[in-house]
């Protein structure tokens, strides 16, 4: 985990990610993949805010900066970039799913 006075970032395995999800009542779970990827399957409760969108900053700017943010993408390439962007925007706590969605062994939801 990397942290400063204002920002902490941790890339954690799926088991730890699931535990953080279960233990936290005040968090936002963000799928930073494209809407098409999100529709094919996503973690329950995840909101889709595609990092590849030109509007990514606008898509996340209304979120509370002090709330724990849980991020994932497909393979853990985009989510660290999204975390870096969120750091610049003033977010304070970000946890990233190591290996991304493809490593998630838990339940998923498909959007018709």
C-alpha cells in the first residue's frame, strides 16, 4: 500500500478485495471498463465509469472524495491509471483489484 497524508492506494488480491467490500459500509465500487465490458459481466453493486471515456473526470467528479473507492478493470491496466487520475482530483482512499475482473472468483451480474 502506498499512502501519503492525503492519499492511499493499495492493489490487493481478490480475497482481500472481497473482504474490504464485505467489511466496508461506506464505499463506492467502480468498474472502469467500457460499457460493453460492464454489460457482459460486473461485480454486484458496481457503477460503470469507463476510464477510456473522454468524460471520465466528469463521470467521477460528483463522488465524495473522502469515501473509500474500490476500482477494477479487466486486467489491472486501466484501474491504476484511473486511481492516479482520482488522486489528482483529490480522492483520498483507493483500493484496486489486482488482476482485474478476470481474476474475480466471486459472483457477477450480467446486464441484458
